[in-house]
């Protein structure tokens, strides 16, 4: 199965796409790849915690996003994140990606980036950093 940047991600081609774009010279085994890929789960937990408690751990979210971007690259990491993180958290995710200047300038097949609003509470917290 060929998985290009224009091919929409599905559960069938997701792992192939992630492996193709994974670039970590210090990676010694498949577990490290999965650990890096699992950062999406950590981000989901942090977003859910924010939704439930209104406590935003912006620095921890930024750290996870920076590491994720470093090993997958800017456009692939955005595609993976928007694919793996539920739509209800997309405004929060987009806000952090805009802050880090990681949001792709081109459209990605998974979501309509223009239609996703920014999260104003997160913007305010990020401005204070």
C-alpha cells in the first residue's frame, strides 16, 4: 500500500505512514518508536484533563508537541495528531500548533484547518509564557 502525503490517513495505512516519516537517529528498537507515537495518548489525556478541570498544563503539552514534531517532522506530525486526537480537541491542538508555528501552510486531507477555531483560553495562557 502506497501512503503519500496526499493520501488520507485511515486505520489501515496509519502505521505505515507513521513509520515512513519517523526520523529518530537515536532510536534503538520498535518500542522507542511506539513510545514516541504514544505521545498522542498523553496529549489526549492532557486535553481531556483541561476540558474536565480547566487546568491547562501548557508547558507539558508544548514539550510533547516539540518532541513529536522533532521525530516525525512538521507536516506528518500535524497529520498524525489531527488523525489520532478526537475532533472535540482540535481547537486546542490547533492553538498549540499555531503558537509553535507547526501548523502546515498547505491543506491536509484529514481536516479542514481553516474551519477549526482557536481556543481563546489556551491562547491567553500561551501569551503569558
